[in-house]
C-alpha cells in the first residue's frame, strides 16, 4: 500500500505529533463539524458548544485513546486489517458505529495535521497520510456484517 | 436547501477576505491531482503532471485552480441559492466534461486542507464546520443538474 519512502515520511511526521493534543482535537472537531456523531458520546457530558466540546476532558481522553490505537496501526501498515480486527468487531457488534464515520474522522485528522504542520504538510505527505487513514477506515469496517 | 446561519456566513466571509485566490486555488487543485491521481485524467492538455513539483509548478494548474476558486467566491456571495448559482456549471460538468461528482467533494476537502495549512490560527473548529458545510453544499449544487 505504501512505499518505503511513504512509510518513512509518515512515521517521521507522526513522531512530531503531540498525541495527547491531536487526538482530542481531531475527535472534538469531528463532533463539531459533523454534529450527528455526538450521538455516540452521550455519556460525555457537556457537548453544547464548540468550546465545550474542545475543552471536554472526556473528549480529550477518548481522542487520545483513539490516536494511540492509530499510532499502533502505523507500526503495522502492511497488515492493517489484522491490526484492527478486534476493534472492527467491537465497533460493529457493540458500538454500532456506521463505518462512514471512520472516513470522516480520518479526514478530520488530516485537517488537524495540516493545520498544525502548515507548509511542512506537503502534498506528498498529505497523499501518504490519506492512504493511511483510508486504510485504517477500511480495516475498521472490514469485520462488519 | 442548505441554510447557513448569520454566524456561518460571517465566518466564511472573514476568512475569504484573507484568501489569495491564485495561491489557494492553484494549491487546492494541485493537491487534488497529487493525492487522487486519477483526477489527472481530466487535465490531459495541461502538460507536465509527472511529479509533485511539476504539478505544483504547472502554470495551467495554477490558472485553472484560480478559476475554480473564483467561482467559489461567487458561491460565497450567493450562499442562499447555490443550486441556482451553479446550474450552468453543473450542466457543463455533466454534459461536456463528464466529471464524476464525487470529485467535487474531494476538491472541497482539498480546499479545507489548504486553508488549514495557511490559516492555522483562524481555522477554528467552528470555521472548519462552516467551510465544510459550504464545500459540501457547492459539491451538491454542482451535482444537481446531473442526469
């Protein structure tokens, strides 16, 4: 899926990512830009405004959890379906999340990276990351039935 | 019909006022051609698209990107009637250019990413939400006359 150069570029950019912050920001922006996604997080408390969402500690914590698993996926780019098999079953059987939302979160993550890295987020890097987030979204949808 | 609140319209307009149409338009189109290479098929007459740097530096890509983003500027002035505003362009893209409407959504996403790289401070979650709504609505308007 990714060439050796693409893997190296993705890994080196991601090494600079503040995982604590980026996960929370990506999840927060998902909830703001696509408000129906809030339905999966009713237990998170105050999601009544963009500021409330971005400042919500449960959103930040869950965002970090999601990005941590994304980081794990980056170590297994040659077998994303295997890497995300259990999470795929979880999201289908227990959480009942429409897989389209994985694509949306992936796209929001790309926007967050673009914002944080500016011109460093070259078109080539964007292309490589887009492949990764698409691959992860497909892997998460793979066990759906 | 998509409804934009006063705040959304104001947010879009405030960022638009800072946009260099040639730079952002050219870069958005170039990124589309790089990230989704099949889109290059619509631009066979543009010459050298063989590498990222060739695409980014290609004068025809820049010129066309500016043309496309200028029409976005038109959209921002007519946010309450995007379908009407894009009716002719929709027919053109269907009947003459044969462009799969999914590509409009992809280009819209590229515009967002370019705005995010250029305007990190201004591109708040609310700004992103307003622009995502606009690009989706423009994509829908461009697809509206397809048959």
